[in-house]
């Protein structure tokens, strides 16, 4: 996973990543045929970013929304990391459950369609933090030289235990190396855009370039109250507007 965190310091909520991106790719570099539902479930139960969102949701909901957006980016990256061939897909109607090591966090992933678009419905229960529900599609895959590219749009609703909720619609793609090369560094890239909104009237737009550069804003009414910047490889920052 991107191993990102959100912290409040001098008006800046920093989403620090960087070297851990390479680690995520390396962790799965020996995988060949990966089950899409299993990998998605494993990514969904990494809810540390939602714990950050809960921490900020009462007083700094814009930072909470940023943390929710990073959770989804992490899910997209981790669900794709190391894929070096078209993933295997469960039978339609199959429910796959994935739990954290201590069993406290659980994800349910149901396969609802195959070709021409594979689809999944998912739910995550993270006690003391909140619940996540949503859907994912695998629209297409294409092979260019040694790389595979796939589109994986997500629609996600996040409701925290204090009543704060966020909705995110993404239009993300990923590319991965068909041939895993040891010590090659980052082998999976995620790019595209996402639209964000929350229960406090904040809305946002996040864009990730194929180069990994990140930009975007969160607004409240007509006011820009925070900006995303940075890169997937070196870390994303959400900079809140200061008085």
C-alpha cells in the first residue's frame, strides 16, 4: 500500500508516501494469476486512512475528505499491484470474505458480472471507524509491449461512526509490467481522476497524471479550501487554506 498518512501541521494536511509504493509492488512481484476479488478485499481492509478521516471529521472535514480520497487511491493501487496477467475472476454471485490478521476488519466482495465488464459489489466493516460500500468495474484490458493496462472505475460511500460520510466516484486506470523485474522499483502505476463530496457540503476533484503527478482542489461553496499536490511516487500533500 502507499502507506500514506494525513496529519495536521501549520495548516497543512500532508499525505506522505513515496518509497512505500515500490515496496507494495515488490511485495506482489512474484504473483502471476491474481484473483481480482481477493486482491480487492485485501486492499479494502487497510483502513488506516479512514481512522485519519475520523480524527479530522468533526473539526476539519476537508482533511477528512482528503483522507477518504487517499484511502480510495490506496485501494486502487494495492488492488492492482503486481498484476502481470489478466486476473482470475470468481463465478457470478460468489461472495469472497477477507479479514484483517486480528479478525477485527472484514470485507465482503461479491462478483456480479463477467465479460464484457467484470463487476464487483463490496462492503467493509471497520469497528470503531465506520463502513464502506461500493462497486468496482473492470472495463477493459489492453497489452502494449511488456505492459498491461486496465480501467477500474469505483463508486464508493464511506460512513464514519460519528455520522460523517463521503462519496467518491473515480475513473482510474492502472498499468503494470507483464514481466516482473526484481528490484525494478515501482512496477504499477495508477492514474485518472476522482470526484469527491461529503456531508459537510465540501466537494472536490482529484487528478493523477500518467506520470504520477497529482493535482486537485476541495471547495466549499465558491471557496477553495484545500489543494492536492505532489506525486504518487514521492507523496501527496493536501494543503488546507489558512486564514
